[in-house]
C-alpha cells in the first residue's frame, strides 16, 4: 500500500507545503544568484527518471553560465566555475530546493535514487540489478546521501539504490530523511575530492 499510493500522496503533500512555505526564500536565493553572476537563477538539465524516461530536473544554478562548455560536467572544490553563492548552496544542498517542483509534478519523490544523466548509466544499462533503481521515482534524498553524498562511486551508489528499492518502506524513508539532514548540516562529502582526486558529477 505504501509503495503503490501512500508514498506518492506524501510526496505531493510535502512538496506542496514545502513550495508554499519556501517560496519567499526561493525568491531571495534567486535574486542573490542573479546578482552574483550572469545567467538564469534556475539550472535545467535532462535526467533519467522512472522506467528510464528522461525528464527536466530543476536546481538553483551554482556555476557560471555555460560552465559545461567551459570544463565539462564534473566539478571539484575550488573549481573557478563555481560562484560564491553557488559554493554555499552546494555545501548546504539548498541548490536542490527547486526539485520540489519535480516532486509535485510526479517526476520525483522525496526519497529515492538520485536522478543521473543518461550517459552516466549507459555503461551499466545491461546490469539488471542496477536497473532496479528505475523501478521507482528518483528522489531528492537517497541512501547514499546518508554516509557518502558525492564521494560514492557509481557502483556503490547503484548497489545501494537497488537495495533501497528491494527494502523500501515508510520506516526506511523516515529514517533516511532524518539521517540525510544530519549529513547535510555537517556539510560532509560535498565533493568527491574530499576522499579521492576526482570530481563531483551530476548528483
């Protein structure tokens, strides 16, 4: 019952009230982003959703305009493409707030595997176990966020995503929701560079 309808109903309710309550704050953030650097306040990008169907994800822009063309999809701590406001948004995960719109529209859930770029899953698409992550809607928070955030390898992320799908329950979702907030508050593992000499991808 939870997996089929209650989870979706809760996502609608939480995202609706979240958007209403946070709307003034979102406007303020958008103004600061525009004042800090040239470009739109909202960053849009195609990601893979449920059943591997693409959808447009919304985030607050944290990098300079046309950052992808300048240096590719990966970023790292101290990346000159990251704006001053963007650095703060990333550390606090406030750049993810606009995804409440995706949740309300039914493209995402509060808890679920993080949506990634189509090309990032391409090398793993023949792996039936990893593909389980697409049996559910992608989420604003996921199991990998609790301990790893950006430092997790793709293999570890997909393993944890598949395990989450197999064990999804209201208790697990509430537990992950609370634990993720602790991780974000501690500002842990914002960039992969914190553990290895690589960069944060599209998570």
